[in-house]
């Protein structure tokens, strides 16, 4: 196995694959939404100050997911 190949021996790059990144982002948003619902259902047992980070992690995950969705929609246009 060679780590370096001369340009003359190198095969051409394949064409880029067209994907729909929105599906992946929407799946992630759905997962964070489910996590938020689970945290809210069990919020009374985890209402201690050292357990509130679970709520904020799921909220920030949703916000970043929506930011990613906006980015993918703008990039597609």
C-alpha cells in the first residue's frame, strides 16, 4: 500500500453526490424534540439544580437544529 500517488497515476475524482441534507437535519430536530418531551415529562424528579442542564441541552439542540435547517435551505438555493 502506498501513501502517496503521483498525479499522473491518480484516478480522477468521482462526481459529487447530490443529497438532501434537510432530511438529516429534520431527523436531528425530531430527536431533540423527543428528548425535550421526555425531560419535561420527568421534570419534577430532575428539578434539582444540578439536573436542569438536561432541559437546556435539549433546548439548545433544538435551536441549533433550526439554525442548521435555515443554513441548509439557504445553501440549497
